């Protein structure tokens, strides 16, 4: 499988999906004009990955902002990871958020509540400016 790697740009998130490492990442802002068009290749890639996954997979969310449509997309992505977990694979979702960002913290808590998968919320020091935060995540 060929890796997917997008650099975070404007209102589009950074995405890294690499089967060799088993560590996937979505980061930055996500407010795509057409979420279906942007995320379709990611869904397709994950569906292919699920056919022959690694024994251990980690999905990191390192968001600074996302809109309501993206929240629905994230849920669909996370349920694909949940399916892997139900199939006996070691799956972890890590939700990074700035300590001072209650909205992102609460969003992570909501995802954690509705999913049956190893889910870890990780606060990041709020001493960072947004540009520093993005470089810290990358």
C-alpha cells in the first residue's frame, strides 16, 4: 500500500497514513469546503488497510480546530479503527489537545465515550503559540 501524506495547509489537515509504521496522524485545522471529496481517499485507504492490518495500529489526532462536518468524518474514521479492535488487533487512538482548549478536550471526551476502543486523551502544555503547537505535533 502506498502511504498518504498531506501537509496541513489553510483549512485542510495534515494527514499521514503509512502502513509500514502503523502510526497514523491527522493534525492541524480541518474545515474542508467539500469534506467528502477531501476525506474519500482516506476512507478508501483505511478500508484497504483493514484487509491486512498490522497487529498494532495507533491513530493520533493532533487538531487545533475542526468543524462539525469534520467531527462526523472523524467518527467514521474512528469506527474503522474500532472495527480493527473488535477483530482482535491492538488499536489505540490518541487525542492530543492544548490544555487550555476546553472545546477540543470535550470533543475528545465525547469520542472516547461513544467508542469501544483504547482511547487516550493527552493534554499538551498551553505555553505554546499555535505555530509552536503545530511544529510540536510534527
